[in-house]
C-alpha cells in the first residue's frame, strides 16, 4: 500500500477510477527552538515532531500499473539459540511448556 505520489515515484501509476483506502496520516513538522541551548548546539535547534493527522488515500499494487517492483529481499531466519536458553530458564519460575515446530 502506498499513496498516489509514492506509486508515481516508483514508476507506477494508479489505475483510473481506482478507489483508495482512506487512512489517517501523520503531519510531521519542525519545531523551532529559540533558547540559549539551541543557539549553542545546532543539533538542538530544530526537532521533528508530529503536529497532527490528516486524511489521505492509499492504493494496493493491484490498483496500479507500470514498471515491475524489485523483488523483496529474503528474510534470514534469526538465531534463536540464546532465546531457547532464556526460555528454559524461565520455565523454572513460571509454569511454561515449550513446544518446537518446524515451519
């Protein structure tokens, strides 16, 4: 899901007559600080913050046409060996049964 202009930037266009899904999108702005600390340190002068929300529409890829998107990178399976050791340690404190399944 992406907005009209996000699809345009990806080289795709929204099909004519496509109905989007209305969502609340954050309005991000910059709060300017004018205190002494901000004058000394430039990193504290301006901070990005959510100012509010507005209605916007998003469209699914099936509602667009254009260039093909690059394939998603494959997710690597996380190493859960430390997690298993921690869970086994918790089972002595809490009544917990650990069940391992291959997916």
